[in-house]
């Protein structure tokens, strides 16, 4: 009797989605085809279910399937794997963040796949000076957008293809040159009302902190799956940022915290507007 009831429930949308969510949570990572076969529905139906569950923050949508939130949070994944996570969300964020960049300005971009998407979305810009620790960014930047590109030296984390070390350049004499930028665009691993912006690696957190300290304006880039979470190393408190660029509105508690810290929330329904940096 129980098996018959479970079988019928699989074909009820609410029941199927609940079982689908539970299955993804247990498996960790699944494909659309696997879910369609298991639950006896079409691939299009599974895609719609996954899209809805992703929008509700239950799982993380990937190209061709989904992964559980637990899998994402406990695993520091390589760049090639993270490129498939939240692709549409990252593209929305990249488009919005590009709107904050002014022609002729100097920007800093940190490691990560969201900032990599941003680099590709600067095709309409001109005369930019870009400094980055992301080894993939120079190849992604449109040639027509850039005046100069600089890579911060240091040790390379093979997992993320980003350098970690001091944010500095040296003159021929060996003296350290003071560097600064108009806008730092920083991708983070998690955003929390109390913990602020955090990431999983201590050395990367230190690199991000240095970029923030050298920026006139700061834009934090994070998709909505990262809300309400905290990772090992704090990058900064909420109020350090001028903007939080994301794919959809966060929960009321987060919105209230951002407003209290004078952080402008930039989402598709609320594109960026020019403003002065925090003084």
C-alpha cells in the first residue's frame, strides 16, 4: 500500500517536487535525464521543477541537472565545475555589474566565475584599466574595452586559477608602488546579515580585503544561493560595500540589513544608478 501511495504521489506536482528535492539532497548531484527516468516524467517537466526549486533556494541549478546546497557549501570546487553553477544567475549579475563600470575608469576584479562573466560583459566599454588576480580574466576581456591589464603576482591556487598574495606592484628600483582603483568588483562565497561577506579560503579573503581597501567604490557580486550563509574567512562586514549585485531580491531581513548599512541592492528589477562613494 505504501509503495502504491508513493508511486501516485510522484505524479502529483507538489509531491513530486518534494520527493525530487529530497532525492537531490541525498544524491548530492543529479542530471535531468536521471530525474526524468526516476520520476517517470518528461525532461521539460524536470527542468521546470528544478528551475522552481532553484528559485526557492532548495537546490542549485547546473547545466544539465542540479546539485544540493550541502554539496555546494562543503566543497571548494574547481573553476571548470563552478562554471556550470547558476549560469543564468551569473549572467544577470554580470550584466548589472557592467552597468556600474564607467568608461576610462580603473577597476579591480578578483577570482571567481561570476567576475569572469562580468569581464566578458564589458564589450560596450572603452579605455578601461583592469587589475586582477583572476588568471582567466585577461583572455575574457574584450580587446576593444581595455587600455591596460595588470595581473597581481603571487602563488597560484590551481583550484581557482587565481593568485594569492599582496596587492602590489614594484618599480624598477624595487620600491612598492601605491595602487588604487575607482571600483572593485568582488565575487564572494556567501553573504549573511551578521557575518557579512565571507569566502572559504583564508588567503583569498586577504586578497579581497586588500582590493577593497584600495577602491573608491566597492561592488560585491553574489548570486542568491549564497544568501544567509557564512564560510570560513570573513572578507568584510556588510557596510564596506557600496553595492550588492545579485540576481533576485533577498529575504526581508537581508534587505533591512543592507539598507541599514547603506548598501545599494542591485537586482534586475532595480538596476544601478550613479552615486557617490561612501566617505
